[in-house]
C-alpha cells in the first residue's frame, strides 16, 4: 500500500485486488495528493498506472486542477445539470429535451469514468439506442447535450478534450420522419371539413399563417387588429420546466412577428369571436376567460393540446386525411406559400425562423429557392 502521509503534489502507484463475481482481479492505482485531497486513477496494468501518474504530475506542474480520476460521467452529468442547466434562461421544452438526453446518457454511460470515456464507447451507446429505434435526429440531440457537458468540463479543466466532437452517429440510425405537406386540393378539403367546428378558426389561422400550435394557443384577442388586418405573435403556450402548460415568450426572439392576415382568416376569427361571446353569455360566471384567449376550452380555459389533436383528427378524417396532425399545418403553409411564388426569405420570416437553414432542412421537399412570381397564399386558398 502507498505511504498515506505523502506531501502535496507527490504521487504513487500501487496494486489492489478487486473482488468480482468471477473472482478477484488485479488493478493498479495512480494516486497524487493535492491540497490534502487524494486523486486516484484506476488502470488495468502497472505501466498504464505509471502513465496516468505522469499525466497527473504534469498537470500539477502546469498549475491545472486535478479532477478525481474515478469521476463517473453520471456524476459529471448531475453536476452540469445542477450548476449550469438549472441556471440557464431557456424554454421549458429545451430544458426537458436536455434532461431527456441526460437520462439516456446516464442509462448508457453513467458508470463510465470520465477519464476513460472514448468516442468509440459513446458510439457504441448511440448504436444501441439506434437499434432500439431512436431516430437520427434524437441521437443528434443526445450527442449535442453530451458535447455541451464536456465543453463545460474542458473549461473547468475536469477533462482535457471534448470527445463528443468526433463522435460519429451510427449508420443504422433511421432518419427523422420528413414532414408532410398538404396539396392545394387537400388544404381546401380540410378547410371545408373544418367549417362550423369549434376550432375552425384555429385550423384556418394555422394553415394560412404557418403558426406553431403553441403560438395559436397563446393568441389573445388584443393580439388581433381587425381594422388593419394584422395579427401579432408575441406569446406561445408551452411546457415549463416542471411540465406545466403555461403562456410565455415564444420559441425564439425571431418568433415575435406581426403577420398580415388574409380575409378568410379574419372572417373566420370574426365568426369565432361572435360564437365565443354568445357562449360566454350562456354559461355566465362559469366562463373562466383566462388571458382573454382566442382559442379556449368550452369553459374559457386554455386549450388542452390532447383535446385539440383529437378535434383535428375528426376534421382531418372527414376531409379524407387520416393520420394528419396539427403540426403538419405549419409544414403545409410553408410549402404552399413557396408554390404560390413567395420567396424563401419571406417564408422564413412568415414562420419565424431565424435563418434559411432550418427552413430548407425541414421543408426541402417542397421549398423552391427561386421565384417565378405569382399570387400569395391567401389569394390562392381563398379564391377556390
């Protein structure tokens, strides 16, 4: 056993026997004492332990902090979550996405010591998740979260490089499902099927303007200027860090925008406002009227996403579009705007994208980079 009274910055290498189910196995420990605290690294051979010791001593000479050689990735993930992620000013959905990725990393690699973590080990873990059905887009999110954790660890000099930057995604990973777009005839059929339904105005507004479901759910009546025909998008309904559905700032700063609404949208909203006012009189004090929202539950409370999806499913099936979702109205709006001759830069502004890359990546099956001129989407859908 090593001398237990070694001074600061001194090191030693020693052998230990570790009990395993199949019997004891030999391991070698490289140890240094820094400011009265022992830092150990476990190795399979004496030569590997001596190499680790030289690395530790060189770090001390360079004035670098020495992390515990047995620090696991799971412990590092927890530290990053509590010290970095918890203090970030990010949306609830982004926070939940990072913590979902942290959960996968803990399950696959949590017991792995940070000093022994290799790109190959991470690639094996991602391949296992790909075989279990995780999409390529989801694997990218997991790798991205790991990269952020390790970049932070590099700045803190816990590790000396970010191995996630060279991790390759498995070839077997399936691509993300490409968003579908309604054809002009399908869009017309959907609008016809939605006529007279409780959320007709929501589907009409989303299809014509390309709103996200949360943006439509966050609309309040003061956001709609019927006189000028402009709808202001500056809030959205989404999940916070605890999973509660709340109304808050939209997804990005670019998502705050003012959109010109064509007459079919304004007419639909006017009818919806009259029907809402009539319904409020009918139920009286039972009406909640939270946030003066445009789209609500039957009692005036914020819409429930699951209930909205069920209502949309009924409308879509009536239009012969079984299996479509409200999210695909946004895809459809982008594609139909492009086909109507709107420049891609204007489509990006309409949808609240910060640049063209996101738009081209998700709508490349329909978006055209060149413009031949033509009518705007409101005229196309409204005139048939």
